[in-house]
C-alpha cells in the first residue's frame, strides 16, 4: 500500500492559486561561529549556529559540496519503508534488497512524533516492531549483526552501512499518515496532533517547549541508532485550509495562522541542536525535508524561510495530478506543455503569463530561488496514479474522469470539503494494487501501483502476488486483467502513461525513458540529485516466474546516468558577489493567510546591524526565482527597476533562467539598529529572495543575512550625506519626548540628529523604531546675539539646499525629504505632483530654510 506516505492536493482546484507570513528575520552570522577550517567546507547559504564550530568537513569538501565517493557526484536518495516486512503475505522489501552501491542516501520511513512530543518508532521492545525488534530467519542477507543491542531494520541498516561507508542514512519523520498522529503498535492511528501539536499551541503561538523536547529527542535518537541525520516530512505547515491528510484537518485548520512561524522555529532549533551535537561528536549531522512541489501548497508556505537551515531539500515533485479531482494528467511531468487541463480550467495560464506550476521544472526553480542548485533534489515516483472511466483527451491525457456519484467522494475531496471541483473516479482492483484503505477498511480508488506491477499490466501478465494485496481475481472481475495497456509518451511533458482503451483506464507511470531524461536534466542543470519514493517500487524481470517483480532497474539507470556527471552547482548566486559584507539582515513577513494570499504582498524588512547609517538613495538589489512572472513591483515608494530578466512568457519546455534581479532605491536613511520595510507585489510563490547587495558611498556590499561563503564583515564608511560637519551643529528642531504624540511629518531632534515621523507615533525612540526617518546630523548654527537677524531675512549661514529638489513627476514615500523654494520639506505620506507649500492636502511639512 501507499498508506502512510501519499501526498495529495485536496484543494478546490487550480483556480485557488490566485493568497501571511510571520516576519522571520534572518540574524546576521557571528564571526566566531565556525573555525576557519570548518568554515571552508560550509555549503553556500547554510545558516551558521552562533558560537559553534561545526565539523562541516566531515561531510563536505572545501567547495561546500557533499562528499559521496568518486562515482557519486550527485545524490541518489531512496526512501525505504518500514512496512514491507513480508509478514502480511505481500512481497517483502528488506534492507538487503537495497542496491547499496548505487545509492548515496537512505531515508527510513517513518518515525513519528509521539504524545510526549518526542521522536518515536513505537515501543522498541514490541515483538513486531520492524525497526528495532524484528528478524527474518532464513532470508539470505538479512542476518542480524550480533554486536548491536537491537535487531530489525535499524540493525541491518547499520550492518550494510559498515560495508558501504559512503552511504548515509537518515530517519524520516512524519509522512502522510503520521504528520498529525501516529500508528500505534496495534496498527491503529492515534490522532495525537503530531507536528501540529508539537510546534503550535492552541492559540497559534510557537510551542517552544514542545519543539525543544522534540529536537533534543532527535539528537538522542540519531546517536542511539547510528543515523547520519534527520529528514522532516511534515505534510503540511501551510496556511491553506484543507491541505494534507483529512484526518488532520481538525488539528491543522485551527492552527493555520501559526504554522509557518512555528515551522521556522522548529527547523532553526533542529539546526542549532544538531550543530551543537555535531561539535561534540566530531561529525556533521544532516537536516533535510521532503517539501511540497505544488504552487498551491507553496503559496501557503510564505517564502519557505526554513530553507536556510537545511543541508538540502527533497522536492516531492510527484502527486501533481491524481484522483482527488477529475482532471486526468501526469503524476510527475518534468515540464508543462501549456495544455494542463486543471490549470487551464482555473485560468492559471492567462493569469500568470502562461506559467504552469504543476511540473518538476517549476518546483526546482522555486527552490533555486533560495538555494544553490546542488542543494535541491527532485523527487521521482516508482509508482503510478490513475483513473477509470476517462473521457476525452489524447489516449486519456488531459481528459476528465469524475466519480459518477459525487456524494461518495473520498474524505478530503470534492463536496466533502465544500469544493465545486468534482472528485475523480480513481482506478481500482487490478489497477490499484498499492491502494489505501479508508476508515471503514475499504479500498480507496487511486490507481496506485508499484512500477513492477505496471510493467506486468503493460505485458498482460497476471502476477502471482495478487492475493497478498487482498485481490481476488477468481471472484471479482475488477481484480482481473482485461483489455490491453498501451504505453504512451509525451516528449514535451517527459511523461509516460498506460492507456487501456477498453476500460478507459489511464495510469501515469515513470519508466526508463522518462527517468533518463530527468537524470540528464539533473546533470545539465547542476542539481544535487534525485530522491526516490520508494525503492520497493523499482522493477526487474524474473525469468523463473515469468513476470516482473521488485528490483533495481530504474535505480541502476540513475546511477549509470549520473556517475560521470560534473560536480553539482555549489554557489547560490549566479553573479559575482562582493566580498565586503555588511551586517544587515533581511526578512519577509506580513503574508496573508491561505486563499487571501493573492496577489502576494509581503513586506521585505532590511535591518541595519552595522555601526553606521545606510543612507537614503542606497541601492538594494536581489534575485527572485523565475517561478513567478518577471513583474515584481513595490508599493512603498521605493523606486524599483529591473536589472536582469531570467525568463519571460510561458514555461513550455522549461523556465529559461534561474533568477530575475531587481534594484530598489532606499528612500530614507536607516539608522544603526533600525530597519526599513518595503511591500512587494508578485503573483506566484517564490523562495528567497536572495543574493542581496547594497550600494552606496562608491562601494557595493553583500549582506550577511545571505550566509554566503567567504567574505568579510565590515562597517561601512560614512557617506558624505550622513557625515557630521567639523565642529558639529546645533539642533534646531524640538527635542524628541517619549510622552509627546507626533503626527506623520513631524520633525524632532534626538542624539544630535534630526528625525522625521513617517506616521503617527508616541513613545518610539528615534534610531530604534522604523517610524522615524533619519534626516542626518543636526547642521543648524547658533542664533547670533550681537546682530539679530530681521524677520524674513535669509539664514545667516546662507547655504545651498542639500536635499534633492522636488520634482512633479517623482513619487515620494512617507518620510521623503526634498528642497523647494529655499526650504526643506518632509512628506507625511506617499505623494506625487503635490507642490510643497501650496498643496491643499498638507502632505508636505516645512522644516525651515535650507
């Protein structure tokens, strides 16, 4: 069965992608955080735990690339599941069947979060616990290592890892069935709340105690069972309602507003505790996630700020179409071909410049926005998805297959969640070997089959294994092969499928042709590698039995195709970045929740942690991924220009470039310890942004919040506009008072500088609150006492206006300073075309003569 793992989109359809992110500000790195030799091996962009010397070089080389052996320049990650033990009569897939020399990483699926917020695989002493207490007498290669204090899969994983020291093992936590609960030792699901309860309180605040308990238990678990890291498969910390397992909706939907914030804290806490354990143990521990690949789910995950804490991300670039709705399409297409029926019905192509987001290429580029290409792995399915009763389309492709009785939709689909999109008519019986069971123990239609069974269907072979999966072909016609299964292939999509014209059954598959194309894509694009769900779905032909069964044909193809690939991409930026780095942090926040998050309008916050102001007029540049049209704009009066465009138009055949790059002009000085925010506007989800630079005073700097390799954190030289004149000056504006209420445009003096209020404020100290715009050091001269200046005469200093001249065609944000008519003026709010001193709206405050 696929139970305990399958990811599905239970949305109302693609139209929902037309949507709040708690501001998670990236702290600047501590220069003491890693010894020089270890820092040389840290992957580009990976968060540094303050004060900890992490032994990165035990896993990475001096270019920041993972060391996996001479014949493994790219990752081949296989999920090994706990439940294919052979005890239930179905074929077993055991540790000895893994093609150890052809993989680089093995993710054990699954551990769960127990009722005490700890990682668990159940009672380790339970007689039928496959992880720690099961044996397989008489199975060659499954003999236990007597030196270990436990048996089961964990014993065999460590036994074979000793024989294959280049392979790393990770414990995967969660999955479809165990994100919001767990399967107890009796096989019953306990709705404990899982990740939702462990990370988030009932009032949607961060459950710090629960997260700390979990992270501490993970460290102990890795040390106890010899794992090299932890893989978090949390499905899903998105703000979109009705996402994930329907059994979790009661827990998850009530906490949607807090899930993103708590997810960031969970991942940061895991990273920091793993790093501290690594420093103690002398080995770097991996932290990874299985991440959704659909634009709908990712829209509710803000800008995926947790990526900075990960060694790499495994994109679940499968389950992109399935019987949760009636749109018939490929499970895991590499590309969009412009004809996706689900996207077309939702108006997606017209809304987003022809960009379709249900394909592997789009998913890769999404994560490329925040990570080097080598820290992104694409997912490939060794299983099928499918429908019956398909009408229309080309041999079923892009046809429709709605369940005839929409009152019987499976939980989480169609009318059961109030959706107007019909649920699909999933394939059953012989076409649904790895089926799930519903709460009543009935088959859930879905067309789920291992690839070895799909090969038998294609060849018209009835396997001898059907009874082990509960099929009874002698009595149930649905469990018998009828008609013929013709293989079809779309080179535009890079997607194969089987079409049974007699039964109108469509099964989306993955085979040698599509997988070879994906391997070539990985090699050419510099990706980290491939993640497989799941190893037991691979096939080989058994000539003795005259049928296909479990094997390693597809994994061998991946190995052969990637073993000579060049080293993966290890740099986050596609441009040459400055080495001089400012201690400036960048964060994204203010996202709307769920379906309200469209257009996407977060606030980008720039926090100045240096000892000098960032002057008005500084240029901020950054990259954002090409997964959204190159039309990003701003709504805060920061002038924005496009520097480079990585892609335009549709993404048929793939997105052309990785990044678009823009430049923003900082409208007002940002004092040390203060921050400024700009509201962005874009259409489809992005990760990042990333690769920030700040230019002012004739210098261009990188920002420490990017966690780039190399570079030197410096304090910027004061720019001429922000310098204090020799001998100083007298503040002519009234002194700031904590008890005074100030309206927008009010001018005060504080700490030898003049400040202008951007909006109403009281009790917020200039220099530490964003409401105050720094207008520079006080420059006024003392009032002469010997010869009083007559009223209306020019200022004794008679200086020229230093502020830029007001221009009718320029848009000014609140707090902007201009000169006009020999006076200096500050805008109280956004304005354009309003003449200082004459406008009826009072937008300009007169700050006196220049």
